């Protein structure tokens, strides 16, 4: 549509989309060829006239002109054909709708089975509902159909009505007193033709765009060749599209039925050929319908017909429209690099030479552009293509002999496709993309190797690890896209997650162990160690005064950490190790387990999961990100956190069997506790057999016994764990990891050092196996702990064969659960995305859908961005009071 200068363009809005059925007349009018022959090519290789490759379907070969529109293949839209069916066939997906119509209308006169005056009144109501409340109109139609189907006699002509039996997808039977009589598609069409327009409308159909008899086909449209092109194989032979194979089978069956009818063959043969035609047409529409014949190649591979092209993950909608493969992207394995910034991604030089960024030549960058052109496509940083604006030509540098001359000829306005260079913004993504942080903006850092490098701190939002994970890198091409990626998508803007208002990017595992070892009060460093640690953190300022001067200068880890904290930052709170024997609140904590930071100096406590950990709201990292901005938090992650890793490198950090060894005294204690627990369990079993066991309310006697046994054995494992841990050195590395929140827990240490404990499946002891016992090692009916999955051994000493089996049975439940939950949550996520994808926050602060309906008057009912909250609280009063107190101190 063209517009004259100054003419205001009229705004077009789509008010709705209406789906309709093609009438036989429309199909015949748009068809340019009638297909009557199943053969595709003549003996000489030319297409058969009246076949499925007839030239009238449209030009698809180079240089060919369409005999219908006269265009070449670039401009020919393709033209439909038709197959005149020897007998009508039912459209399989409309079987349910046809069944409703047959049940609701008279078999004789075709009127709806509701008295005339009532029907007219109902039609008036339906029209008003359809205008104002379409959803209510659909519910109203269901009620109309329900009432009409219950009639046994026609209120218009008095004809007796019979029930209709429907066998999916398209077989109908009338249940008469003498037995079931099959309604052929011809009978069905005849009955649907009798229904008047007003009754059709009352039954939920639009008679103008979809008369019910059009659901029974008498002519089949054949799509153009552009929809089903053939390909030439390497051998020179042509391979036809699956749709063409399916249509050829339809033509074959149709011609067979025509021959039977014209030769007055027996009725049984005609019926059988008619059913075969119905089956192949149904398979052409959907080749996965249940209980019907399916079309396949000679090699037994199922044909992909119309429905298979559209639906599912590989179909047109999801495979080619919603998501598609794109250019200017790359994919390879990821590997860790703790020394690059969280905002950076290490890109292999080979990838940087292939992915390009368009660079418009200006008077400011012309010299830089010339350098790229001189380096050419094979030397980094170079260029691959030059677009000459004045000449309007595209020059591929792989085929240019004189690059120097081309570089000199560059002018303002030309475009140079240059290689990726350090500092370019790219989008980095790991699938499955489950939340916003699954795709973030990173700055390129070109590096040797063949993998993308990722800072370890950024693994959490991507849920990435380095056991072979691959990730995708996309290069934004437009200036607007690059600006958006830089300002909105950069990693530092996603340190805090909108899910719960806390840092998703932060310390884990080695970072937390290193932070604890660095800041614990027993750690002191000489000048050389301080230099190494601060060098890792790229610190270039002055060294603080040493904490200890004699006999030699020594610094504490707390001093080193304080160098990176804002000078006016205050914080107090419990460390992760503040539990059990080390529990204390307040600033006079002797155990170094309560963190106190005053004016940017760590005075007490250690850094562990509670202060610098990922997914740890109201921590030091969280407050710095909230109160000092994303750039300050990123600065902290890029400097101080590197020091934690270097601490582990200097000290060394590994675990050995000696870390989980416990003395004989502890073993004897655990053995004695085990015997006592077994005795208690046997007493419970005795009470159960005598009928004197106290029943837990709402449980049976047997369930009560099982619960009490599980509780007692759970207590045994906990007590055994406490005993074992009590004998361990609190500075052994396994213990450090569990207590600081770096990895594992006390239960892991218990299972390694003391006992595995009771294995459960679905919250019960293991009961399945042989008929009266779990394994042949035990007596029939044995209810003792060992016979029902109690494992008294530990991982250090090793498990007995039957204990390995019970442990595997308990562990398998977790694996099965994970597999099931993944598919269920994936499908639910997909449904939620589809339901919510049109919602947006408008400029007036309301949440609206695509039709501008208001969903919420204020975003989230309070207008608060959860990313910028204190763990869900818009204002943290306690934090404000603490800041005021410390600020005035």
C-alpha cells in the first residue's frame, strides 16, 4: 500500500480470526487441474498431464514458466488442483462435531429436536451471547445439544428418533430395534444437508462459512508443487515429497473405487474400496490417528502428512516459526576460567574469525577499518566482507587479490564485516532456557583453544557445569540490539534474581571453602603470601598496617578482605558455621561465628555461605548489590572472589580417608547405640504382634509400626552422626566443606564415617521383593531392621552385598523422580509461557494483555520489582535502623 507525503496512515487492527470450511464449489473454482492419474512421470521423464506433477500446479524448476499465471518460479505462487471423489468421505477431525449434529437433529426432516418456538427463542439468546460473551455462547450451545440429543421424537414432523453410536474417528451407526445399521458418508451427508441454516447456527456452526455437509468431502483439494517439491538425488533420480506419495495413494484408491462402481462390482467390494479411500484420506490429513491404517514408504518409514507438518516440536509452528536456527551464532563446549570477569566470555579465535559484526565506516574509524581489511579473512582481527555503498556491490575478501588497494578505497558509509574483537557484546545461552538469566550479555575476550570460557561464578544462573555442557553464542548485529544487550542483558545486571530478591551469582563450593580459610582467625600471612593473594585480586592500592609486628610482620585474612569492601559498609549477622557448639549471637562471640563489619572493615566472624554465597539473601553480597549498585557487586566478584580461589591454591585443599576416620572408642559407642536401637525396634515388633502397640491417629496398626520404626532408626543415625563428628578434627577439610555450606552436610559425613541408616522407598521401609521377604537372605515374615533395608555399615568400611542392593533401591527412587519431574515441569513451563506471553507492563503501570485488557492495576499489586527487594520485602526496616545506628556511631 502506498501513501502520499503527509497522508496519515490508517491504523489497522485485527479484530478476530475466523476458521471456516472450504465448500466443494470453492475447491472446484480454485483448482487449475483435476488429478486423475496416480503416475507422476512419463517414461521419458516428463510430468504426467493430469498427474500430481502436472505443470498447472505451478512453476518450480529454474527457467520454467507457469502455464496458468505465466510467471517464473520466483513469482509463481503455485496453484491448487483437485481430486473428484467417487464417493463422499468424512473429515476425520470433525467426527465429534458431526456426531453432535446427528444426535441433535431429526433423521427425517433435519430440524433440531427442540420445539419451534423454543428453538427460535434460544437462537435469539445465542446471537446476543455470541456478540457480547463468546465463551458463554459456547457453554449455551453445549446445553442446547444436551437437550436436543435427549429427544426420542421429532417435535416438527413426529418421526421416531434412534440413538447414534460413534466409533472414532469417522464411523457412525444408528441403533434401531432390529440392530445397528451403519451410516455411510453419503447417508451422513444427506442428513446434514437437510439441516436448515437457523438450526445450524443454534448448534454452534456458522452456515455462511461452514455448512455441516462440507465436513463430508466430495472433492479433495490438492496443494501446489511449492508445498510439496521434489528433490534430485545424487544418483540423478527424483525423490517425491511425502504429501505427493500420500496423494498418489488417494488417486489410486479413488480410481479403483470408480472402476468397481462403473463395472457394477459386488456391494461388498465397493464397500471395502470405499473404506480404503476413507482411510487413506484420513491418513493424508493425519497419519497418527488411532486405530486406522497408516501410510508408509516401502522401507516401512511412516509418511509425514499434513498434521505432522504442523504439530509437535519439529512442526511448522514450533520448529520453524516460534523457534528456528539462526545465522551469526556459534555452539561449543564450555570450560571454566576463574580469571576472566563475570561479564566476559572467552571466545576461541577460530570462532571470532567466522562470526562478524557490521562496522559502518565513519571519518573517526576509517583507519581502524582499513587495518581490518588489510588483515583479510584469515588473520585476526580482520574482516570477511566489504559492502561498497557508492557502487552497491558486496566484495568477499576471500577472493580479493589486492587487499591494500581495497583498504585505501574505503569511504565513509561503506560497511566492513569485521571479526569479533575483545569488548564486543554477545548473547550467551544454555538450554533449557528456564528463566530470564538463561540468556545474558557477555563481553567477548578472544582466547586460544576450542571452548567457550566461562567464569565459575556465572554457572548458577545457567545451571551449567563442565562435564561436557555446550552453550550457544549469538552476535547482535544492529546498533540498537548491541546497545540493549549492553545496558539490559549484561551479566552484572542479573547478579540479583527476580525470583526471590537475592544474589543468584555468588560463591559456591571452592569459593566458600577458600573464603572461610582466608578469614578464620587462626590464619596469618607473611608479606609474600599477602602479595600473591592481592595480585590474584588485581589489587593495586596500599597495604594495610600488619596485625602482628613481631617477631615478623603478619597480616590476617580479615584485613585483606576489608580492602575490597566499601569504606562506609556496615553489616552484622550469623555465619553458616554459627550452629551447634559454635552458636552465639551478638558482637561478643568467642567462636568467630558471628560476622561484624564496621565502616568497611571485617572485625569479627568468617566469610562463608551466609555472607558471600550464591542464592543467599540478606548477605554481604546482596546488600552491596542493592545499596551500591550492580557495578560494585561485579567489582567485588571480579576481585575479592579470585583471592578465595588463590587461598586454596596456596594452602592446598583435598580430602582423604583419614578425614573421615574415627577412633575405636567412637566405633564402640556407635555399635552400642545400634544394639539399643535394634532392641527398641524388636520391642515395637513384639507389641505389634501382641496387638498392644499404640496406634498413631489416622494410621493403621501396620502403618503405625512402620512410622515408629523409621523414627527410631532415624534417631539412631542422627545420634551416631553426632558421635562420629564429635571425634573429628574441626579443621579437617571434609568437615570444613560441610560446616561452611561449601558442599555436603553432616548427613554425608555420618554416612561416610558412621552408618548409612534406613533406606526408604516412597517414605516406607523397603518391603517389596520376594513373596514374604525382601531378599532370600532373611526368614519369611522377618520385620527386623536389617531385613527391611536398614544399612548399619558406612562407606568408609564398605557395604555388604544385600546392603548395596538396599542402598541402590533407595537411590533409584531419586533418579526416577528426577526424570519424571523434568518432563512434567517442562510441559507445565511451556503451558505457562503460552498463557502469559502476551502480558506486558504498560506505561501507566498497569499489566495488560494483547487486547489492552487490564489484568492488574499495578504490577504485582504493589508495583515493586522483586529483583530489587530485600528477600521479598520492599523495605527492610531492620537494615535501615542498623545503617542509621552504625552511621551515627
